[in-house]
């Protein structure tokens, strides 16, 4: 096979491999030395940030999902990558800030801050004045910042779909303050489908695309955005009721599983806690699916969870009675039961 990679791509790939080895070994000094060497060799800073550091971070997530690394290793590797990004930012000369002001923040409850940090660094390298607010930014604090600084746009990052209702409220608040919103991250669905539903002025699939879009000029300050209460499917109150009763739903379904799955009686405390967390995640994703009015969100999560369980040696079929018990509890909620039936069908097809 002919190698069609350019010299620059080959060089970046070499440093990607070296950084991966360093973060997996939890060797921060070697990780920092690796990216500094890449910069010294002339690898484009955006490539180092997005393709080397960002690429390694994506691989870390995939390795955790496949049970190839532990949660502790994932946290340590992510922390090293975050410090690597800080080091890169401190080493690079900054161009004159001539392209406007951007506030970069994560949705409240979103702790995956590295994608937002990478965007902030790229925008700064391209000449934007960037205010990076970090992870889990409560909307009131964000709005206070907007009133004080008057940015041209808010770039809002979210990877957790269960935070979409919060993201919606934040988008609405920013726009009410007169600031347009660009969103990005896995939370907003394939192709940014939920970005449009929730009224953001723009969506970008990654940091490079976001920077490209903002470099084209300011976002419109007007929006086709619907106020929160005007999403027609929310009139049935199913989202609100499921959200408010989530703790009780988890307890009831957990008790039902103990009756259906006798092996649960021999679970360790850690296994019981993990099962309860898995059930809470299912309820949270059901609530998010009710909010956006789309079953594919829950279906995707159930398939992903099945793969996670399988990688950890847990029978993925155990999800089936959990979904069934949850549907029984919500039998008076037509949309919820429909979404759960769709999820059960998606799971059965995934496991066949």
C-alpha cells in the first residue's frame, strides 16, 4: 500500500504516538516535552492542539469505553492533557486581538472542559480576544460576565445530552442579553440537530470548524429561537414529571431488578452502586429524550451502555428488564412508554 501521508502529517502522527505513550504512562514531564518538541520541529500549533492533544484525548475516551484503561487512568491522562494545553498556550506568541471578543464556556453540569479549552486556544491563536470560563458555568454567572464584557458571541460546549435542558435555558438567557450563541459538542447530536431545535445561531462539529465560522464574521444577533415553554411537545409535562421523580423511579426499578435477577443479591456494594448509577443515567437520558422529543437520543445511549457493559463483562441483556420495569412505572405517560419501547427494540436489534 502506498503511503499518501504528507511529511507534516507523518510528523504529527509521530508526536501523537509519543504523547499517547506518555499520558498512558502518567508521565507529565514526558508529555510536556513531547508537545514542545513538536512545536520546535515546526508542527503547526493548531495541529498540535487539535490533532495531537485532541486526538489523544479522543483515544483516551475510546480506551475507557473499551475497558482498556481504568477511570483513574482516564482522569490522570486527561489532567495531563489539560496541563499540556496550558504549557502550549504559554509558549506561543499571541497575534494582535483584532477579530472580536468570544466567551467560551461549558454548560452548567458539563465537566468535560478540554474541548472548550482547545477551542479557546485556537481562537486566541487566530487573533480573537477570548474569555475562557471553564467547566460547569452556571447561567447566572455567565450572564453577569456577558453584561460586564459585551462579547460578540458565546461559544457554548456540551458533551452530555442530559444537560440539554440546561443548555436550552442558557442559550435563551444569552440571547436575551443580546449575545448570539454558537454551540458544539456531542450533546447537540449528529449534525448539531439539537442545536437548531434549541435555537442556537450556529453549530460547529469541532474547534477548527468553529474557528473557521467565527473568522467569517459575526453571528446574527437575531434568532428563530423558541422560548423554552413553546416547544410544543413539552405541553404534556412528561419531561417535568419524569425529572422530578427520577430518584424514586431509580429506587423502584432497582428493587424490581433484584426480584427479576437473583444474582444481584450477591452484588458487592460497588456493583450495587454502579447499577444504581446506570439506572439513573437511563432515567436522565429518557428525560432528555422527552425534552427534545426524539427517541434516537435514548436509543443511542442504550446501545452505547450495552457496549460498555459488555466490555466490562456484564451481560448487556440486563438492560432489557430495566427498560421494561421503567416502562411499567411510566405506563400512564404515552410519550415515555413509546420512547422506552423504541429503546427496547433498538437494544434487541443491537444484541442480536
